């Protein structure tokens, strides 16, 4: 079994904590089906199932999110990532995932000092003229302190928590095993592709552990806005930056959530909404590299309606081909080209079991629903939410980069409408779509794509003789192999193994019955309760084997239902 390869000394304690929390919130069946209960029983742990009763009345999204909150920082971040997957989860789940707060008590500065000075390469008082040991903000991965360089520049230091990487690695290791077991044992989980979700989450979290990577993201976006004085990105101080330390310029502005302060400062809300939307849309449709979490906590406002973006730990990337696909989808929806829109959606999914005709009818109905609505009356959030519901109904999953894009657009529209109730996201996005579409068909762009196609074709033709020669060589040597990938072959083998075990026990049970019957007819020898001892023991073993067979068959039938 998968869990038998688990390092008990390394992960068993954490495994017990996870199982106990899941059971407390009423997920005992999932714990059993994942094989957690048995290994904990072998370890001598006692699970208190009665705790689940007090949470039974909670709605499933609330129970899941409360369990994630109690499971700790890694699982809270998993929930935050799941909040971007509106193609997988309905709105009530997304709302609950979005409430997960990455708030933990700060580490006392004295426990940070040794690591900080190792990363600085000098005592902190030699690098900074002043340093605030009080935490400005604290999260699971890092915490923020304010300081001042010797030249008087105000900076913030994001310092990674000491010892956080081993904890995260242990949780990711367990998550990977949970996902593998869930995909095999729990049929209703297969649509969510838990192994792929955990793989993407693991990659995202590893990037977040590298604080220098966040600085590289910030500098890339800053370079994209170097000619725009209205968008401000904090300066990065590379002299002291490493994997565990991030040093950036401190900019004091009005938090994006403090609308009262915005009004008191006399800032133009409409202009702020327009500039913020244009900035994010430029990142998405022109640069292909965008801030994936533009919520009010990551935005500050300065005088003259300037906007500051901070925290670039979560960014999205859209390749040129992906941006063209987005344009094709928009074109198909706007111009009522159902086949174009369906082709794009099918390109985005890895599933092969799609009812294309039914999907086309649903897309046509979706287009009809929004056709003819003036831009000022069109809600991007409503349209995207309905489109995601359509994808969920047909079990079509968005690629992760597009899931981030949809989440960012919905967040952006909500933030714009908080600033300006008359904010019109559709009108703001229209010029960007038009300019991106025109840029796709400029002579230079066409020539570039044509040249790439010619080069690819020439490379294919020139390599074809060599590829054929290798193919014939393998065939002559008998080394040509055809591999057939049978879906869920491992699961089939496991079922076959269980069937063989039952057959073996059945044969042994039958043999015991026959042998014991023969022994019962032989006089002499030791007795028990007036019966031949060996015959009695044989029938006892046969009875136990029969009970095991009945329970095994019953459990198998229950799982199939």
C-alpha cells in the first residue's frame, strides 16, 4: 500500500494531526478511504470520532475551509490557491476559500536575528540606521519589518520564518500522497484532478518560499511600467536580497480598502478605478505577465491619483499563443461563432469524454443570453461566472494560467466598482482587446509567424530522413516497441490482487472444512469439549476464513455503490 512507504518517524505525527482534524469536521469516511485510520491504529493512536458531531450541521464549504484553517499555513495557502479555480468550484465554495486568512502570530525578532544577520552578512545595526523590531505584518511564510538604510531611505524587510521549509516540505509530501490516494479511491474526486492540483500548488509554494523570486517579479512589472508615472512599483535593493530575505522601498500611501481616507485626501475615485483597471489589463493582454491577486490589500493610493502595487508573490503568465486563444474565444462569443468558441474550450481541456454537440448547444445558449446587451450594462463577473458554470457542467478544466486570469479580472471589477459604482469593466477592456487583435495581424506579426512556420517546416523535412532511418534500424533490431497506456491499470491490478487473495482464502477454507471433517471421523488423539482437537481447530479456522470472505465481498460491493 502507498502508506507503507511512508517514513513513520518523519511524517506520522503530522499525519495523526491531519486525520484528527479531518475527523473532527466530519470527514471520517474520507480518512478511512484514504487509508489513514488503519495506519494510525497500527501506531497505537486513538481517534475520537464523537468530535465530528458538533460540526455536522455546518455546510460542506464551511467545514472544508475551517478544517484547512486548523490544518495550518500550508493548507491555508492551498485553500487560497483553490479560490482561484472558479472553473472547478461553484461560487459558494470560492467565497469560503477566499475568506481563508493567512494570519499567524509573528516570530519574536530575537529568533529572527541570527538568520537575518547571516543573510545580510553583517550585524543589522551596521546595515540599517534604524530597525523596528515590531512586526508590520505576519504571514505563514514570512513577516515584515520596517527599517531605514544608512542613507535615510525607508525600506521594508520581508524575512522568511526560520525552519519553515522543512515544515512545508513535509506537508507537501503528505498532500501528494493524499491526492494520489483520493484520485484512486474516491471516484467523485477524479474530476478535480487532485494530483495535478497538488503539483501546481507545490510549484507555486516553492516559488513563494524564494523571496528573491518575488523581487524578480516586481522588477519585471516595474520595467513594463517604466514610462507610466501613474503606476508605482517599490524599488528593490538587490545588495541584501536572497532566498530568505526581501528588501524593498517603503512607500506610505492610502490602503486600497480605506475609501474614507481616499475621499478625505480629495482623490478622484473614478480616475483611480480607470487607472487601476488599465494597469492590470495592460499586464494581462499586452505584457502577458500580471499581478494575479490585485485585491485592495495589495494596492495603495498616492497623491495625483497614482497607484502603488505591492506583493508580487503570486503572478500569472500568459504566452502569446494563450493570449491569441483568449482573443479567439472573445471573438467567437461576440460574433456568435459557436464553433470557434467551442474549439478554444476543447483546446484548453485534457478530457476526451466531451459531448461536443451538447457543449455547442450550451455555448450557443450562453451567447444568446448576453447578445445585444450594451457594454455599460454588461457585468464581466456575471458573464465569467456563468461561463465557468458551463465549464463545470461539462467537466472542462481551465489551464492554471487562465484560472488566475479569470480570478484577477473578477477581483479587478469588484475593486473598481467599490471605488466607482458606475465603473464599466467591459468598456475598459474593449480598447485593449481591439489593440491586441490589430497587433496580431500587423505585417510584422504576420511575417514573424510565417517565418517561424517556414523554419519549423524546413526543420521537419530535413530531419525526416534521419528519423526514418532510426525507425527502420530499431525495427530490424527488434527494438521497436509499442506501448499501450491503459487508464487506471494500477487500480485494476490492485483489484485483481484482492480477487486472488479471496480465491486463495476460499481454497484454504474449503480445504480446512474437508480436512477437519476427515479428522472428526478418526478416533483417538487429544480432544477439546469432547471433539477431536485438530478437527475443532480446523473448523474454527474455516469459520474465521469464511467470515473474512463475507466481509471482504460486502465491503467491495459497498465501495462500488
